């Protein structure tokens, strides 16, 4: 299933790149998919899972049959000589004694040299060794599988972190674009007002001071727009970097910032610590500690191995090397090997004591982590509630700024208001819009932080 999903992601990425060669359109959902494909942190996390699986196979291989083939050729340049007791002379001398041919005093006995073997020999064999029983092996295999689970949890944590970074970077790029839009709208309004006031001044119905004020306001807005455009470009580069793409690519964001009503949620839901990936990782580590403890305890049990060997020898005499291999003499054997641990210098006791200490440390770590995540949840809730209050106040401020601007514009057009009041109203309206957008961004970011703290991101 994972492989099918990976192929689907790759197909999607290929189509996306084929359609957009120069300008890269990107929605939030597409950004998250691209991050799964291209982010190197996630790629390394997946490689860690693959590596852990190979370690499982490594341990598993120790319990499978071990088959070895052996072959050898020997040329005895000098056949080894052995000294054998002289068991022939006494028999011969005995006959001669009986016939009276020799007297007992002339009999001498000792040893004589003898050679056993042939100049040329060759052998071939196949041996099989099989683990029949070893308690530590099966627990070691289980522990290796648990390490794979740890790698998967680490990968999940990396995915959560990358998802958080991509979402925040995407929202930051969106808010930067919207701020540019607000400033450009304000620039258009002030520029229009400046041209109208210039015309009135030339007709003798406005003062030069009004024109100068509006001209200065237009210039300041141009500077602000340039600065925010640079910030927007940096925000998009941050987004592309978090995804794992070339930061120099031109990207167009197609999603919009979630509005206020889509961000608010009920906080009455009870927090379940087990949803946090950090708690799951600690529990997994404790499971490994328990398996290690059992593994060392099982080390006191005997181990049983079986073996089987089959082979054949062939020989050839001096000057008859060509006869080698014409006749083979088979050899075969099987056996059992039992190893019973009697005393290891208290090695296993020391290891079990170490594991028990690790288990206590892991339990302490879990307690401290639970305190930390509860604190994090409370802080995230408080920050989120403050963001909700702020968005309400900024929304009210925006409505008030719009009302002031409308009233000031009417007064200015009727000739009872000054350009200074108009510029001030325009500036306050732009600031109110920017503050509302920033508050909306903060609300979305605190929602991400809250979901992460609750373990539901």
C-alpha cells in the first residue's frame, strides 16, 4: 500500500512539473505532498526505517540454516613418516629360535619407519549448521522489530515537524501577499487623491501644502510596497526551502488564508497524552528495555545447535595425477551441540541491572515529558484564546477605521476636510487592515500549534 501511494505521489509530481515549467502553482495541499516527496529530512527518516528493517533481517539470518561448501587439493611432496613398533621381528625371530638357527642373544627389537598416504588428494564437502533453541535469539529478533517501530515513530515525528513548518511558511507567504495587496490598494487611492488635489490646486481650489502632503504619502507607500514585496519573496523562498525545492523557482500560491470562522474551534475536548508522538516513542523505548531484560534473563538457558556434513575424498598416487577424481570415497556425519552456561563472571547480572536502571530512567523521562506536554497544551490553549480575542478586537478596529475613512472622504470631497485628515484616515485604515490580516495569520498559526500540542496535527 505504501509503495502504491509513493507511485501516486511521484506521478502527481511529474504531472505538476510538466505543466508548470517556469511558474510553479502551489496550493497548501500540494505543498504538503511536495514536502513528502522532496524534503530531505523525511527522505532520511524513510532510509532509517529501511535500515532498521535490514537489521531485522540481519538478526533473522542468524536463526536460518548456515550452509557452507568446502573444497581442497593437496599435493604431499614428502609423505609424512611415522615410527611404528617393530611387531614383525619378534614373530620372525620366534620361528628362528624354535629351529635353533639363532640364539636369543642375537635378537634385537625397536621401531621401523612407515609412510601412510598418497601424494595427491582432493576433497569436497557441504556443511549445514542450524540453531535449534536459543532463547536470546527470539527475543533479540523481537527487539530488532521494535527498533523498526521506533524508526517509524521518528519518521512520523519528522513528518509532523515538516508539516508544521510548511503550513506556517505557506501562511506567512500568503499574508505577505495580502499585505502587498492592501498597500497597493491604499497606494491607488492616495495616488488618485493626489492627482485630483493637484488638479484642484492648478485650478486654484486647493493649497500647495495639500498636494505636497499627498505626494509624500504616495512616495512613502511606494517604499513600503517595495519592502513588503521583498519580505514576500523571502517568505516564498522559506516555503520552497521547507518543501525541499529550489528557492529560486517562481511560485504562485493558489490557496487562501483560512478565515476566522474556519479557524475557531471548541477547546472542551479532553487531551489524550497517548496521541503525542513523543509519548509513543517513550513507550516504545520502554518496550525495548523490557525485551532486553528478558533477553539477558534467557541467557541462563542452554543453547542447542544441530549440524550435518557430507563430502567425499579422492586420491592419486605418484605420477598418476590424472587418476584424481576417478573414484570418490564419501564421508558424512551429523551431530548436536549443547551449550550450558554455568558461570559468566556475573556478566548477565550486570547487564540486567543496567537494563533495570534504563527502565527506571525511561519511566522518569515519561513522567517529565507528560508534565511538559501538559504545560505545552495549556500554553497553546492560552495563546490560541488570546489570538481569538485579538482577532475580534482587530475586526472591530477595522470596522471603525473604515467608518472614519468614509466620513473623512466625504468631508474632503465637500471641501470641509483637510488633506492631512484624509492621509491620516487612509493610513489608519491601511494599518487596521494590516493588523487584522496579521491577527488572522496569528490565529491560524496558534491553531497549528494547538493541534500539534494536542497530537492531532
